[in-house]
C-alpha cells in the first residue's frame, strides 16, 4: 500500500476465470480487512464451509448458486451478500465467475 491507498481498476480482469479450476489473488490484507479476488471456471464449486469471521461476497461477473445456511440464492453480476461469522455456505459457478471476497477481521 503506497501513499495510504491500494487502487485496482477493472477487477473482473485482475483474476479472469480459468478454463478449469479456481484462481485467487489477495488484493489487500491488513489487521482489519482481507480482500481476495476469485476466478471460478464453469461448474467449479467451493464445498460447504463456515466463515471464521464476518465476510462479504461481491459478484462481478457470471452466475453462481450460493447456499447460505439453509437458503439458496442465485448470484448474478452486482450481487452482494454479507455473511455473519460461522455461517455455513458454499458456492457453485454456473458460468465462469469473478467474485470479490472481503473478510472483516
């Protein structure tokens, strides 16, 4: 972080969805926030897990099925979800997806 800020333009192009698998890149990490950009290939899934801290998901590109606790949400570009610490969740990419994860420490 130079000069007190960390700029990123065109986030959907920073970590483009791969042909296979899931890519991630940490954009920022300090004692209060960790920002990680993910690229998911079509059909890839992060299996159910829990958040160790409050988090927010912001979908920038593509379509995904989110399971949040016992609920299912369809995510499209612009979808934003806040998750409480300990919430069970999973993500399944229906198309190539770019998602920003913000972990609130």
